[in-house]
């Protein structure tokens, strides 16, 4: 049972320290990266965002391509392990929303120890104590609803509200077997309300989609008026495009999902991987993630849109990556047990 | 022009099915021999052995002084200097008539292009298809396709010509016409020819000699007349023309008996007491009124009663029950005489028309 | 027989690589454990209530798909083959279109059409009736059966049309003249004559449904239930349970083999269905006042299979939001620009698909032609075995094949996983039966006497092959090529297990996009896939139509 309010940590992170990035100075990895010519990025960052980051990198580093392989967090891990089993060493940089994955990968000695250029300024929750992985971005899992169908007054206010039978057939949930955000979400809520919560939620027969990116689309289209969970940034991005969707910050608090990134121990393009990792922690990229995608980041200088609550204002539900890794199978198995698929 | 000699050929399909068993046959130079038999008798297999598409399991095939097939070695079809006309005509649908006919000439290097074209034209003239050079086979009638197939085979001036039921796809009128056409072409070109057919009338019109095949063997070879008048076995007698088969017992060296029926036959070496089958052609029997005096001296005279009569226009077909015997004979008589069922008659059966068959004991 | 040796070595190697190795490993992994051979995996698979349910779901789905296909395909076959239904050619063309439509695209379009709340048809229904309930919920077992059946009924249709075309009207008229009414003729003569074809069409439809992955993944998973194929796929999720996947594959493999055996028996006794096939004439039965109602029925089915889904895909491709009305504001080209210019996976997926399609179709058609030629002309001893080998993969569902290939080729001596070759092997294996049947029919159509005629006139075997056989078989072989190509570009059930990020094909990319709800991009890629498919179909029809110039029958 880990329910910690860590606004302190995050608040600290958000204090502007004001150290300029080494703009203009050439990276020690640049020459090596040029020779390697590309970096292979296995990522669970939403597709459009991932492609945008790749384009930015390619624009800043002509001649070095980014190969984006975007899929759900759990699929990223599946791919990586399946390939290793077949002796395929393809991935340079791995990024998922399931912090447990990085515990697993570190234990299996599959990660390279590397500290990105600006990473020492990241807040504690974004740093691996051994220096193998760092939080590239963070989001919280939230409830979302379609205001055209559900009047604001009737919208659910808490996670427990979703158990009301009036939502029967009206919910959509993403899948912890696919999404790292949702795996984290499930563990946080299990720690809060117990497995019983999901057993009851399943009785409301939610539609099951895979990615945490998907529920906002489902809600906006009206297919299901309420998302029982989704990543805040996806809902935010959907709303920004003018879709009918509103975000609810449930009273019990919101699960914080920090999505780490790391370089693989076997990276075929190690220099490009380092250059890319440095770049992805640069203020420029971190600001893009915050601006256009509505993500939270660990970068102290990043400014957030005015209509987004500060992390420090939120009641955060945190999960321990070690526990997430340990209970990974249990989470998927019981979820499938309750929800059927 | 060489002849063809098939020596004790055996061809098996699978373990125990022998399509051709110990088949021996000689085709003399410039002769046209028909292989005649019902379907499944091995006649097409024999032809394909001669063509070199199949390898014999035993025996040899000689053309002139060359052995072309033996179990050890088969000269491939393309080097046999033969031509073949197939049941399906096997015209290539993607080539014009001229291209089809010219195909075999391409392998005769001595011919110039002009010679080739001239010979194709001439040959198409011979088969009465002048002017059809640029048509495709699909645009021709069945008879025209048949002529193209003939032209394609003859234009290469083969040493041996093989025909596999070439007329069976034509309708009856055309078939009769083509019989004479093929015979005419044979007389004109004089190519040694093997002709496979199951139609005895066709074989009789076209061939110099007929080899009757039964279950992979040649049972009798001879001219149409020999086979008709002197069939050696029941199979041949029944297959070539209609006949009466009388199953009886030898009563003397030249006499058989069945009940009260006694017949002298065209033989002098029967063993008394042995079973004998005798073939009597229906048209060889003459029918008389009981009251009429006897005609030809020495002919068998048999009493009987008309059981059925059928008027056929150019003949009347009778079935006559022989008195004192269960033998029934069919008689083909001229329409001038007229008997009714129930009339008592005398049958006059010439001795020479009663042909004892070799496989009587079977 | 010395010339047969290379052919045999080739056949043996092909057999091992294509079938023996994957299936051998599959069988072995399903019974192996660290302590040696065991049946524990089977016990685990069959005792788990969750997996039992997946099995049962599959049985239910396949059975109803079979029945529904029969209920739709059989009347349509009769109408187009034997009656004076108007617009028969168009209807045939549309049925062929539904035959080549990738089922997962149809399923995807139907999500947008009949999702219980946002689905356009349900919205329309609620708007018209004021009812709060949806008309249909596509995320359900009946919904799944419906969507699978509308793309499976052409199997029944094709079987039946071919059989009906062989029955001479005389047979039916003989019954009428004896006093039987029209219905009675149908019941006592027509139906019994086509019964084997109906049953075997039913079995084919069931087999299709059993092996399908895309539609259940799109429709069953959101509804919270699994089928065998989606469950096998789920076994690959981390941490992978390969032995369970293998053990769960075996029942699917056995069921397929059994059903095919049954179908073969039914067809083997079909002889009587073709009585009078040659001489008999076929006269169209007048439908009278039922002509237009029958036409409407056919069009309704085709609306479900073609018109509605295709328009839905077109709308989703052009709209900012597919669920909103098609106004100017909602119109956008951004789905196209994103799919083709911003999404980096598109280009490589299209290239991979094309590369695999061309390679598989070329090698597959070549191999199929070689095997069919050798078998048809009985060139070597044991040619029947070759034919059997070429047709055998038909019993292996795509997912099962993929599990076997994955196990076999992620370890020495053949490390193919991670390359396009493993997909190539999967596709060649999967498409070989189709390719072989096509090539076989082609060579059966080229009468052996045509070759013999060339030989006896002086051309050698190779020359005959080049100048006579090849030109005559060309259109058939090109058609074979097209068949395989179409099969490859739509393949999902094996690809979904065998791809790696560098070897993604279009179907996999579409499936990936589906998992994150990128409707616009899916629609764009889906339409692109359909364009490729129909271009190939048109090419095939051209080729087949033109070259039939002089074939006399």
C-alpha cells in the first residue's frame, strides 16, 4: 500500500534553477552518431508526438535518422524480449510508460548506464538511483467524459463514482496488457481501493480498448460517454483539437505515471542513442511535450499551458516501480479475469 | 519408305495391369494398317509406344533397319521422323493455321523460309484449306480443324504416320466423307500408316489390313474381307459385323450338332464330342418357303419357324427358331420375299458360311 | 529416373522448411518441459475456464458463420446461376469484391458503422425512433458473426455456383413433367444435387472463421471475449507462454484437418452432381414478380459487405472526426498527409508489403507451376506426393503456422525471425494450396496432346515447354500470381506474430494503428490496400479474358 503525496518532490523539480543548457557547444557524441547514421527508438509515446520528436531531432541533426517504432508499453517490452530471444539487437533507445519494465531490464542487465546531459536537474521521482533510466515525461491517469452526452453536473467526480450502475454500458477502459499508463493506473487504484474495485467496475461492462491513447477518441465520438481511465495528456490533446471531451481529476487523487527512457546495453548505435537521449531531455523537446502534447516533464524550466493544473496542485498516487514489475503478471491476469479479454 | 515391326511388346501400368501384352505386328512399307478394338484394348497405348511417348517394358519396335524402342533405349518422339494426328487434333490455339502447319518444317534445316511457306501453302491446298492461312484454330469448324491437323502431319513428309481415332469428334456425315479423304491422301502420299479406331466400318473403308486387338493382344490380322468371312475367334466374329454364334458339339470331323440341328461346317478336323462355336453371318443364310425345291447343292437345309420379322427398307431382318433345337438364327433377306411370324420356313446355310471358331472351348 | 533426383531434393527441402520444421517444433514445444515430455500444458490449457471459454466462443462463432454464409450464399448462387434476376453480372462482380476485401478492414469499418453509441447506423436509428437503445451492437458475438459472415459467404457462393452451373435443366424439367411443382422440384431434385456443394461450402466457411484473427481482435476483444486465435496471439504478450500457445494451437490444427477431410469426402462423392454436365442445357427460371424483391435482397447483403463499409472508410479517410457529419469544416486531407508523409512506418510497410507480395507471388507461382506441371504430366515417380505436399498447408491456420515458424526460426540453424524471410516462408506456405490449385487447373486445361503434337513433329521437351506449354499456360500462371499477391497483401493472422519493427507490413501497421484508435490513418491505409487489391484483380481479369482466343472445348 503505497499512497504518497509527493507534491514536495515535484514542486522542487518545478523550481526553476536557471542553468542554461549547453547550447551551441558540440556534443561529444555527434561525430560517432553521424557515422552510425541512425537511432532506433522503441517508444510508447503517442504516435503523433513520437513522430514530432523524431522530426525535431532529424532537423537539428541532419544526416541522422530516427526510426520510430511506436506501440503500447507492454508491446514494446514484448518486442524487445522476443527479439533478444532470437538474438536480434535492434533497439537503441527504449521508452515505455511502465516503470516496472526498467526494473526488469536493469535486473537483466539489458540497459546501458548513461546519464543524459541535463538529467542531474531532474527531480528525484524522475531518476533511477543507479543511473540507468530517467523519466522523459509524466502524465496522470484521469477520468474523461463527453459533455454533449453527460451534463457536467452528472459527470463522475471520483473513481468510485464509476461503480454506479448508471454507467453500465457507458464506460470505456484501456488495457493494462497493452498500456503502461493503465498498468500503473490499475496498480495505484488496487492499492487504494483493492481488487474489488475492478471487479465491480467490470460489472458495468466497459468497452475494452488497448491503448490509453484510444479512450479519448471513443469518448469524443460518443461511442462511450465516459472513459474510466485514460492518460491525461491524450485527453488534453483531444480536447485541444476541438473535440467534445472534459477531463475530471478524481477526488481520491490521480495515479502519477512517470515514463522512463533508457539506452539498451546492446545498442547498435550507441552514440546516436546518447545524442538522441540528450536531445530528448533538452528544454526544447521537453517544452514541446508540454505544449503540444500536454505532458508533464521533469525539466525545471518547462512552462505549462495555463489551462493545465500544475502537478504540485494535484493529489498524486504513486506506485513503486519495483512493485509494478513484481506484480505485472498479477495485474494483467486479474484484469483479464474480470473483464474477459 | 520403311515398314514398322512391333516385336512382342509388353507395357504395364502399375504392378499388374498390362495394357499391351506380347503384341507382335508388322506393317509393310506404304501399307495402312488399322488397329481395331473396343476401348481399353491397348490400341492407343500401342500407338503411343510406336510414337515414342512410352517406353516398352519388354519387346522392340523397329522401323526399317533401326530399332527405335526397347526397354533399354527409346529414341525420343522428336527424332523418329514420324507424324501423328490426335483425337483432339491438338492444334495450338495460339498459332495461326499457317503457323501450326509450318511448325514441323522448322526442324528441317535444309528448307529455306520460302520453301517452307510454299510447302505450307501447297499442303493447305491439298486439304482444301487454301486461304485459311491466317485464321486461328478457334475460328474453324471441326472438319476444318481436322484438315489442318492432317496438313500439319503430312507436310513434314514423315516416314510413318500415326492416327489416333482422328474422326471420332466429327459428326456422322463428315466422318464418312473424311474416311474417303484420308484413304485418298494415303493413296497419294503412300506413307506407312498405323490407324487406331474402334469403328469397324471406318477400319474397313480406310485400311489395307486390320489388326483386331483384344486385351492387349493382336487376335487376328487380315484384310477386311478375311476378317469378315474367316473370323478366327468369337471376339473377332462378333466385333466385325453382325453374326450368329451357334454353340454346339462336334458330331464328326466336319459336322456339328445341337438338338435336332445338324450342320456341315467349313472344317474337316473337328474332334467328335468336342464343344464347337460356329459363326454364321445373317446375310449368308437364305430363307425359303417349305414348299420350294432346294437350291444350291450341298448346302445345309434347316427347318424352322419365323419368330420375328422387321422391315428395314433395303432388307428384312428375321429371327428364326430352328425346329428341334433351341438355336435361333438371325437372317437378313431381300425384301422381295415376305414371311410372317409363325410361318414355317427352310433355311439354306452354305457350308462355307459356317465358320468354326478357334476359341470354341472357352 | 535419375532426372527426378533434383526435383525430389528440392521438394524434400521445401517440405522440411515450409512444414515439417515448424509443425515439428510446434508439436514438440507443446509437450516439452524441463523435466522431459509432459502433457501438463495441454492439461493447463483445457482446464483453464478462461481458455475453455475461448474455445467455446470459437466453436460458436465458426458454426454460426458457416450457417449464415450458407443462408446468404446459397440463395444468391441460385439466383445468379439459374434465374432471370436482373443485373447478375454486377452482383457477381460485387460478390467477388467482397471475396477479396480484407475482413479486418470490413470489421474496422463496421466498428464505425455499428458501434452501439457512436456507430452511424445506430445514431440514425436513434434519431429516427427516439429509442435510447442501439439497433445493433457490433461489439458482441452476433456482431462478430455478422461481420465475419459477410466476407465469408462468397466461399459458399463459389462452391454452389460452380455446381449449379453443372446441373442441366433437363434434370429439373424431368421432375416437372412428372407433376412436381416448382418448390417440390427444388426440394427433390435441385437441393439434393447441390447438397454436397452446400455442405462443403459450409465447411469452407467454418474453416475461414476458425482461422480468422483480425475480426475477432477488432470486435471480440473490446467486448471482453477471446477466440482461439486472439488467445494464441495473447500468449505472445510478455512474458510469453510459448508452450501454451503451442498446446492451444494443436486443437485448431486438428479441427481444420478433420473438417477438410470431411469436405474432401463430400466432394469425392460429388460425381452425380455433374450428371448431364455436357449436353444438357440450362434455362433461366423466371422469377416473375419476385425479380425485384430478390434483387433488393442481394443488394442488401452487398450493401453490408461493400457499399456501407467502403463509404465509411472513405468518410473516415476524409474527415477530421468520423463520427461527425460530413461538413466542410470536417473535411480534411490531414489523414492522408499524416499517413503518407508524417507517419514513418507507412513507407517501409508499403515497401515491405510490395516486396513480399511480388517475391512470394513470383516464387510461389513458379513453384506451384513447376509442381503442377510435373504432377500433371507425370514426369517423375511419385508425382502424386508432390501434389499432396503442395495442398497440405491448407490445413494449417495462419496463426498456428506463425507459432510454428516463430519457434522454428528463432533458433539455429535457421535464424529467420527479424527478417522478411520468415514472412516470406509463411506466405509461400499459406498460399501454396491456392497457387497449386490454380496452376493445376491451368495445366489440366492445356491438353497433353498439344505437347505430344510438338514432340512428334520434331521439337524437344524444353522447346515444347517454351513454345507451346508456356504461351498456353501464361494467362493461368499470371492469374496464379495475382491470386497469391492478393492473398499476401491482406495477410494478417500470421504476420501479426512474425513481424518485427523493421519488417512490418501494411496489415500489421493497420492493426497497430487500430490499437490506438487512429481511425483516419487506418482508413487511408485501408483504402490504399483496397486500391492495390482491385488493381490486381482487374489485371488478372484482363489477362484471363484476352488470352482465351482459340481454345476449343
